[in-house]
C-alpha cells in the first residue's frame, strides 16, 4: 500500500457506546472520549496507509462534535509522529489570536486553521495584519476554509468570505507563510465567481499557495477542470480527508477513481503523498 499524508482532518468526538455516532451537545467531553475518538482515527489511518495527518482544531460553540484546540493538543502529544497540530483562530480577535497562536506553537503546532465565514470577515482586511505578521514570522502553514460552510446546527454562513481572491494579497505580503486553500478553493463562493478557478490561478502563480482536495467538492472540481484542462500545477495539490474515520477509505478510493478516469494516474502518488511530504520536509517553524 502506498503511503498517504492527509492535510485536512479533524478529531470527530464519537460516542463511547456507539463509535459510529458523534457526540451531541449534552455529552461531556472527557479525556476518555478524546482518546477513544483519537484511537478510532488512528486505526482508520493505519488501515488505509495514512501515515500522517494535519489535525485542525475547530470551535466547539459551532460544532460540538469536533475536537477543539485543546483536544487536538492532547492527541498530538499522544501521537507526535502521526499528527501535526493546527490551531483554530478567529482572525478578527487580533490580540487574542496572537496569544493563542503562540501558546499552541509552544505545544508543537505547525499550522493555523481559519474559517473566514464564521466571523464574517475578509481575511485580507488590514485590521488583521498583526495576526498574519506573526504567522509569517513563525513560518506557519495556514489552512483556509474555502467555499460553502454549514454550522453543526445547519446554519449557513456566507461563502463570499471564503473565496480565494481574498488570499492573493496575503500570499504576496507574507511569503514565509504557506497558504493552503481547503476544498480546492471551493465552488460556490462569490456570485458568478467559481472559487477553484481563482484557486488554480493562485497555486500556479505563487510558490507559497497550495490547495487540498478534501471533501466531495474535490470530485466535482476535478471533473469540471477536465472539461477545459486549463494549466494546473499538480505539485501544489495535496489530499485531505475532512471526514469521520469510517468514511476515509471511501474518500481515498473515489478521488483515485476520478483521477484515473480523467487520465491523471501519474499524479495520484504526488497528490496523496509526495507533494505533502516535500512541503512538510521543507517547511519548518521558526524558533
Ligand atoms: Zn475541515
């Protein structure tokens, strides 16, 4: 089995009594629950050849069933070779975000997760430059959620804040930062402006911009790209799962099937392993 690196994963907090079900707001997040959920994830990774995953914290007030920064820190500490920690921040809280980043980088985290629709802010707003200056100084990776977004309660956030167009200025201003566009830049973002098309432009043009092909969005993006086959730098795309452990296998198989179908078999190993491995070995957090 070829080895795989996963650039977009979360800790799904699963019920101890029924590991197939995620917890609800009434369940208490105990250490036992965190470690049991992590064990499920590690087991699924082993079964599918996933040797390493970037594990992104998420805010519990939006998704009660996903591990937050503290949960991720515990899991990274227990499995340091398996997981790379990624700290979730609200960019608009500049001073608080800077403190949170420093706290988690001290715990070994190498990445930051930002979901602009959650706080209805354009990521390139000059008001948040202090946050990006720190990220750049520390040479971290940043995974931006791109495209549509639903909360755990089904509330829909405005996707206009999650369009790759708002990453371009950041990519230019902060060359030491590795920017990763989740879900290939997304599809429905701005009215009349398909996310992934701008995303492709950015990864082709800026050495510090990459994308992950996580979620079912990636299926559609690859198939749509195939209709016109515009220039695309495949060395800048990494695989991401962004699903609960039991679905990882299905996601891997489906992406491989699509890539084969559109004649990109030779890119499979690069997308699933080589590109990510190269990025991780060259990207090191500043002291
Ligand atoms: Zn995600």
